[in-house]
C-alpha cells in the first residue's frame, strides 16, 4: 500500500550528526578528499562494478556451496558487495550505528559506475506526496541535510567537502497543459509544508535569465532543493569509513570481484563470500548492492526449486554532457523539463517537439536537464536508453541532448558543440532500472542473512542515506524509521 506522507524528524536516540559523521574527537583531516594513502586493506581497480563483467554481461557465477571448517583468513560481521553510493553509505551507517566490522567488495572502485555519472540532484520537486517512495525520500533528504549541517558545525564547508549547494530547483513547462500540472504539484507540495511557487514565463526571467519560454510556459520553483558532487561526496564517505580500518572494523577489497556465495551446510544462512582472491567470512549478514548487475547476479545465485525469482533490474544507459569551466553564462538553479518524469516509461516512437521529451524507435528518450556544479562546469542532460550493458559514447545522443537543451536555453544555439569539444566531457552510466520504479530493499527470501539494496535507477544519490539506514536497521534488528514494506522482495520479485 502507499506510504503515508508526513513530516519526519530525526530519531532522538541518534547523535546530533544523524549517525552520519564520526564524533568530533574522531573527525580529522583524514575525512577530507586527498591523494594520501589509505590505511587498511585495499585493492584498486579499473572502471566497472561489483562483479567480473564485460560491457554486455558479467562473467563468472555466484555459487551456493557448503562452508568447510577451514580457518577464516578474513572474517567480518557484514560483507557488502558493491561500492557505489548505496554500498558505501550502508557500510558507513553500520560502522557508525554499531560496533560491527564491515568488508566492502567491488570489481572496480567507487564512482566508476552510475554513481559517478550522475547529475547530483537531491530534489523533492519531481516527487509526489502519498506515493510509496515519498516517505523514504523525505527521510533520506533529511539525513543529507543533517550531514551537511554536521560538516559545517565541525568547521568545514559542505560546498568543498560534498559539492553541496542549495541551488533550488525549477521544473519547467512549455505548454498550457504542463503548466496546469505543475501548478497542482506546487499546491500538493505546499500542503506538505515545502516551500514552492509557480513562476510565469515572465517571472522566470528574474530567477533564471537564460531560460526563455513562451507565454504558455512557466516553472514550479522549489528553493530548498539541493545538489551535490558525487565524486566529492564519495571521497568524504569513503574516508570516513576508512577511519574504522585502524580499529580493525573496516576493509575494502577493490578490483576483487565476488565469484561465490558460501552457505553454512544445508542451512539458509550464508557464511562467506568467495572473491577472486579471498574468502571473506560473514558472521552476521551479506548485503548485495551491485547496481544494474544485481538482477543477473541474483538470477545466477538463487537456484532453489521452491523459489520463483523475478528480479527485473536492467541497465538503463544514460548520457550527460559536461562543458568544463563554462564561462558564457551562469545558471542559478538546477533545471529540469516537466516531461522528465515520463522517462520512467519512455518507449514511444516520435520525433522531437517543443511539447515534450524526444523519443525514437531505439527506446531512446531525451529530456532537458541543466545545472552548474561546484566547479563551474555546465552539466546538460539527459538520456535514457535500454541497450544492455553498452557504455560507449553515442554522439547522436549527445547531439539530441544539445538540441533539446537549446530549445529551453537559446543562448546555447550560438555555441558550437564542435568548438567545445576540447572542454567537454561525456559521462555514461548504467542506471539500475526496475519497471515499477521502486528500489528493492530487504531480506532475500530463502536466506536468513542476505539483504538486497538495488534498483534505484536515477535516484541512487537522492535515496542513498535513507536506504542505508533501512538496511542497517534490518541487519541490526532495529525498528525501521520508515515503512520498508513497499520495497520488500517477497511478492514483487519472489513468489
């Protein structure tokens, strides 16, 4: 059933940092991004994600086998597969909320997958009250704000540490119908206590001069939405985790894909993860947060006749165009066209139009998004495409993005994309897409200690802290701060 929409407060049993930063006497320069060497067990890698894989599929299989009585060379309370933002924040929450030890396993390194390819929006603007993700989104955003505040209270600048900016967001309409929808959204979110207003096309010129619309257009303005830089944020979280390595509570096994899942005899408890180099014994739990590879992994893993598995997580390719150190103009806010919300089911065959996103016969959809990051880079998007595990840059998609953004920001029409080639970067990532739009978060049926957290698609950064708290509460046996039932696997992915 749909989650109730209400305001959420930080649990009084949490410390003032929302369990997101070590206590002040443990917070030193090691939490800030740098090129210094890390302590603890760590193996670095080339880009990919949590399993041995190629661009089309991951190779090797996770086998369920019996755990022998051989001595454990590496033993941890919790082993996490996947070092994207979800896996990293789950590790962080467990380390801060308990005395458990944690191992993080990945075939690559953080920010080499979907996490590092995103735009960094932490938005409420395009979410709807009363939906099943609303409560999780509100909790997660509150935890992000708490983290930024704790960094500031400790004498650091959240902009430098996280790339954290209160940019506000603009959901932009081009037609009378879209404007009517946005006006209703403003009313709904205002009733939830959020600051929101609808700006006409004329009013919009004072907020975002480069955004030019006809009189039918306008924008829903949400001044309290945020943006962060995934690379800075991951560096901060990872270094916070590494603090616990000196206590023997944390280790990273990068460039070390998982190749086997080892069961305790005939029980439903998993006792170890076999990687390409080590056997990592797990005394309490295994968490799988492998992004778009999670579906393939679980299909290979679950081979029990009494369990029917249907975990339809697929890679959804996305392109972002980054113009580095862009000087021609500045954007004041994060911007997204109203049609972006239709990305979730975009499979139409159509041509470009002013009234909505671009679609084509290859299931490509392109909607306008635009923002400037903490380094002054112009970030333009975005595309979604179901083309398997292909991560090659498609110049035709980049051209679609450039043309679509130009329909909203005409100043770009005077810029040549070819002339900007030397200062551009293209980010390509594979979002973990799931058809019903809800991540899967919870215990895997048939196992007593295997948990899953995947399927966030383009909301991994936004929902990361709420997801991490939810998984940590499950592992620790604590009451959930938000209703976890909508994200359970049983009934959705297992029958």
